[in-house]
């Protein structure tokens, strides 16, 4: 097949996916396109790279620090637009901040760390982008139907980026492939790195698996379900791209998340939701004991086709820990990998450009940037979000399971990749999973996230039921608890 014909078929496939899924957009505001665009650039290439479409390239340390004015402008515009949307929604910020105090402390400490960073301006710019991820998460959470909004975003990312990745790899290898120093091809698709392609498949895969398993258990009715033709097109494409990416981290995380979702679908858990988290923690404890007694980690890594030293990452971690400027407060938010220190790291690893710009471990990376205090704050925030999701299992089982799955993915993914980053979709989805937008009672009804809405005439509210208008039930899905995810 010629590349031109393949391109035509690819865009026809994308158009068909959007057309089949068009009814699922009902009830989602246009503001959701702001986080959609943010996550689109985070999942693929930045605006400047799409405009000057070309093969993956290595960047110098100076280019990494300076960045692109166009990209900075695009992200700043999205942040300002998102902030304006939240201001119009009149979110009850005092309630939101009170319910998410540990996450607030993390961002405040990260902002304060700008003061002791080597390059305070660079650190401040990156903190603003980190706050932008928080704004994108809040836009989705303050939608009238947040679960439907999240599905809207994740599905459309898959509809566009997965077919384009197949097109790039198969018919435009100069765009969809990169090569290591030995000349071995690495399949990147619309991204610039094979692990990024694996991450795209991981996040899309978890959502589609959850949809297939839990569509009948949702409390929001039938809306937001993935149409069958969409699954038949997307899932084979996703599995092929995951195989081509050769991303062991994403494969292992998707396998683990699928096992968790399958287990959560069993009546043993679905009929007794409180069992889910204790049993999961018990399994994790058993795995920890097996690692301590038998050293199963090396066997698991070998089964994934990787060296026991995680492709030389373990020695790199030891070197980086020795370079930490301050054990308690770190080098400053996202400033460890910059300037002369970045050049020194590359020199020690025998690289001149295009080398590592992260520790390939989110916990070590956070420690290097924010020290012990920063890593403790983010871990406590994650634990608090997990406990809140446990409480939600009783009345919104399917959605609480999705939240727990996203949290577990982020926790596992950060073992071999640094995902607590300003522009990173794993971080955005983690924020969506751990943020709690509280319900408030307004004039006899429950509204979400402090969004003040007048109750409809004649409406009454029943516990666990949607508001009724007259004698007819309001069957608009997601109306029961629109601010919780």
C-alpha cells in the first residue's frame, strides 16, 4: 500500500471513530477541550514539533533549559484558559483545599523550592506547568459529569494518536522510528521515545479494559460506554503498538492493572467492596516477602526481557543519589536536571547530548528535586487519595475501582520512569484519581465541588438516586455525584 493511500485510510478511520462516538459527547462542555489539548501534546509531540514534523532528534543541555517560545506560549495559553474556566465555575476553593491539604502542601513546597534552585526562573516556569496539570485535572473534575468527561478525553486521544502511530511506524519510518547508538530501530509512533509510545498504550489500554469490564456496573447508566465497533478497531491497534514499543514498564503495568480490574469484577469484591483494598495490600505484602526471601524481582525483570540491573539504571541511580545537593529539600523544583549539573551527568555517562534528562525513577527524581520533604508530601497525598477511593467503593464501585487502578499504575510506573512531572499524562491522571472535590448541599440538593447550581423546580433528592423532576426520574447519567472522581 502506498503511503498516500495509507494516510487517506488513516484519516478516514479517525473520522469514523469520532462519528461512531459522537453521541457520547452529549453532556460534556467545550471546556474539556482544554485538558484534551494539554494531554494531546503531553502524549505525543509539542506544538513546535508538530509544525516542523520530523524524526526524533537529540537536544543539547542548553536547548533543554531554554525550551521553545512557541511551546511555552501554547501551554501558558492553556493554563490561562483553564484558570478562567475554573473562575467562571465558582468552585468552592476553601472546601477543595481542605479536602486535599497534602497535595496543596506539596505544590506550596515545590513553589517555595524555587528560592533555592540554581536557576530560579527556570524552576518557576516548570512549576507553573506543574500547576497547569492541576488545573487540567480540576477542569475535568468540576464538569457536571466528570467520568464522562474523562472518558471523552481518553477516547479521543486514542482515536487520533493510535492510528497516527500505526501510520508513522508502517509508512513513514522517518517520523515514527528512532535509532540508538548501535543503529537498532526503536518504534516511537507519534511520540519521540519508545517508552512514551508504551505509556500512551498503557493509559488507553487501562481505560478500554475498564470500560469493557465495568460498563454494566456504572452508577451513571449507559452513557459514556465505548461503542463495540470502536473497541474492535482500537484494541488490536493498541496491542500491536504496545508490542512494537518494547516498553517493559508499560507492559508490566498494563498486565498488573488488567489483573486488578479482573479481580475487582469478581462477586467476592463487587458484593463486598471493602474487601478490595485490604486484599490488594495483602497481595503486595506477600510479593514483598517473596522478594525478600527469594529475590523474585530479578526473575520478573528477566521475563520482561530486561537485564536484572534494569538496563544499567541501578548504577545510574547510585550515581545520582551521590550527587543530590540537599537530602531534605533537594535542588529545587525540576531544577536538578539542568545547567552544568546536566552536562556533568552526561559526561559521567559518556554522553554529549540527548542523554538522560530524568532518573527513570519518579521517587528518586522527586528526592533529587525536592528532597525527603517533597517525596513524603507526594506519597502522603497519594495515600490519602487511595483511602478516599476506598470509601467511595461503597456507592460508586466502578468509578472508585478506576481511581484505584490509576493510582496503582502511577505508583508502579514511577519505579522505572519519572512521572511526577509538570507535563506528563500519568501525573495528570494521578491528580484526577487522588483529588477529592467535595459535595456541598445547596438549597436542598447536593451539588459537586462547590459549583452552585439552583435546584430544578419541583426537584427532590433521594439518597443514592438521581434528582427527580416532577414524577419522572432524571436519567441523565452522572448527575448523582458529578464532582467526585
